[in-house]
């Protein structure tokens, strides 16, 4: 299966990456090269094989149902959370105006 | 007195304990080497003050009789680990200027053990690459040169290329690395040092910038096997903040090190004998087999029938997870924001991500987005996850007849910078021997074994059963003792 430039632009849009026409043209070849190569997986007989979900058997834990069980990752750290925001204001993340 | 920067982690620890030198002297000696090695571009940020402050604490602890396991040892930290108050970039423009307000679990453990930080080490952008050529902060240059009279700059391997170069050039005695599909082992092999990727889940992923979460695993890189064991003991351990962290005690790997392999069986995977491979690689592999026999091991041929599908499966699974993980870079919460005049929210996302990600990162996000998109998910992603199950089964089957597996780490010695950048597939193929163990979550290490005809280091890889880092380290030690690898890059920087 090959993808064309329109598909490349669609993927870029889904991935939220702006690309120019020149980039889309270059990526068309690269992505087709890679996808053509991974397509060899289709020849593997996977009848009855479950897709892997966990590489090492492990039990999923539940943490204690308490507030701020871990002080580092609990609540009350607004200023730390906002410290690296490119546009924090009034204790919130700032975003450009959204008009639908 | 021996030059302090030639000492291993164990020698620094023991010499400091014995009072042969102060930790401050060690930190200053390494910081001087770091400052003198700008030409290698191994560090993105240098933190001599962090190393010095840990060294002063180590000297005080010695006086007080409260020494810790890594007191007096300065190390390098791959710039993929979040460090409190010190810029953490993943070598991307996206995170340039990002200063974490928290510390990754692995780095915190190392500081708690008394280690100091010499700086944040360069890497491939978001750990995506095999040559350290995708860093926004420039290529890392290997200290090694071919003995062909030329002066070609060589790749230090990737993604942990700053780590490998810094250790090989004696800028630090050990460093952290992370391995998603070979990013500890391949750079270790390229630069003549050792490195181990432990079992998936041994080291907490909390605070490590995520690439492909089902594969990402931290591990140490150092000059020898003992140092890897010491470092790993101080990096591993259960962390409730990582849902995939193993709730298991950390063994005393260093104390249990033994190169006596009597009664052990080593498997040689026949599918790793690639047609047309560099004869130096095959010769090194054969020499490695002889070394393990000499150490008392029995050697048997094994089969890992799905080996050839590991790399294509990896290049679906890793980009798929990356496309999901890297969705967080949106220009809102941290990192870069690119807001063109009059742009709305969606345009801001697209513009920020176009500006902040390098070409290889975009390529992988695009591949990942495509294979996860409606209509293609089963054909690509589900199929790859099924193949991954088969690859893990291959290893399970093989380990019924052996304890460890011996193979080359990489199909070639270090290549020149720029030689493979034009062809993404040629670059990907460099990880052909490293990726299968990653997909199966198994511990694997690279140890330097020989020089090729160009005078460049080659590494042997040992792959072990899940949780059997000891078996891997022991076989690595047996090779180390017999290979007698003492070559080092001549200083030109």
C-alpha cells in the first residue's frame, strides 16, 4: 500500500504538525519507504496469537484512595505546574482565543 | 598517583573510602576534563557546581563515617532524565529552556547514594536515533578515529551518544543511559565501553522524558562490568509512581559477580549470522564464544525464528507509542510555543510542533499516527503486537536450553557522521541485533570485545532471562577478563 501527498497532509493534520508542500513531497517518499519495509510483517502467520499487552508479567496496582497520597504528585502544586508554561496568567494556562 | 580521571567507579569509591584522595579532587579533575572537551559536544549543560557540592558532602560523610554507596563519584546524566532546577531538553528545541520542578526517580536515587552530577548529556532528539545526529544541540563526536590516516568524525552511537562519548573520553566515570531499541548497548559498543539495559521495569520511568513507554528502560553505562553493576544497584528499585515498575528487591549484583561459568549454557542464535556481515564482527563473535567456553560454559546453537521481523515490528510499535506520548507537546503547558499572528488554538498546536520537533521525530510521529489511524490499526499495530508476542516466545523457548545468549551488539563498528543520515532505513538497520531483546523486555548488555581492522571498538552483547541481570553481568565479566580490552581513544580534542 502506498500513500500519496494528500494522505501525508492528512496524517500531518491528525498529528498536529504543520508541513509545507515541499516537506509533504519529501515525506511521501520516506514514509512509503518505511511502510513498504514494515509490510513484511504481513507474511507472519499469527493465527491464534494474542497481541502483546505487557512485556513483563506484572500486576496493576491501585494506590490507596486518599488525597495527596504522594506529596510530590498530589494536589496543591499549582505554581510548580505552571512554572514552565509559556503563557500562564491568573493561575491558569493561557491559550489563544477559541472561536468555533 | 594515577590520574584520577582514569579511575573506574569502583576505584574512586574505594580510593575515596581509603583516604587516597578527596572527592573534591575527583570532581574537580572530571569537571576540568568536561570543560576541556567542548569539541566533543557531549554535554548540553555542564553542572560542575552540582558535582562539587556532592563531593564536599562526600568528604564530610567520610569524616563523619557516614559514607554512601556512591560517595565521591561524579557521573553524567543523560538529558532525558528530569533534574530539579536544571534544564532538561531531550535534545529538542521543543523543551529548550524547560527547567523541571521535580527530579526523576532514577536520578534522585543516584543523588541519594552520594553521586554528583557533572552535567546533562547530549543525545538523539527524544532518544530517536542511532548516531546522535538528530540532537537539536548538534552532533556528539566520538573520541575514536579510524586508523586509516583520515580524520573523519565518527558517530558515538545513539541515542545515548553523549553518555558513551563522555565515558570513553574520560569526562565522567559512568553515566545514565536509556534504551528503547538499543540506545545503551549500541553506543557502548561504538565507543569501547560497557552498558546494561536491565529487565523492563527494573528502573523507574518516572521523570524520564517518554519515547515508547512499553520499551523505554534506563540503565547505566560505564567502563567495565563491575561499574555497571554498582550503578545499576543504585538506579533500580520499585517506584509506586511508575505503573510498570517491578515490585522486587534489588539484588547485590556487584557482590555476587562471578566470571566462573561452569554449569552454564550459552545460546548462539543462528538467525543472527547475517549474510554479508563484516567479517570482523563474525570473528569477534567466534572469539567471544571461545572466551565463554574458556570460562567453563557449554555453548549450544539456538533458534530465534522471528528475528528478521523484530525490526519492522519495532518500527511500528515504537513510533505508535511515540506519536501518543509526544502528543503532550502542545505549546500550552510547558516547552515551546509558536503562536503566529492571529492564529487560533489548532494553528498554534501545528505551528509549535512543526517548529519544536526535528525531522526524525516528525517522521516517527507521522508513522505512528498513520499506523494507529482508523482502517490501518489492525493491519499494522495489532499485527506488530502479535509479532512481538512471537518474538518474546522465541526467547522463552530458547531459554529452555540456555541461560544467556551471546551475539554481536551491532552489525558494524562506528560509522562516520553523515554516512547514514540520508537513508532512515539504513540507520534503523543498525539496531538489528539490539531490538529483539527490547521487544521482549529482557536484560541485555554490551561489553567491548575487540578492535576491528580500522582500530575501532566492537561490542559483544549478552541477553539474559527476565530478572537475571546477574547472569548477564557474569557472562559480561567473563568476556571482559578474557578480551583484555584496554584500548582507548587518543586525545585529539
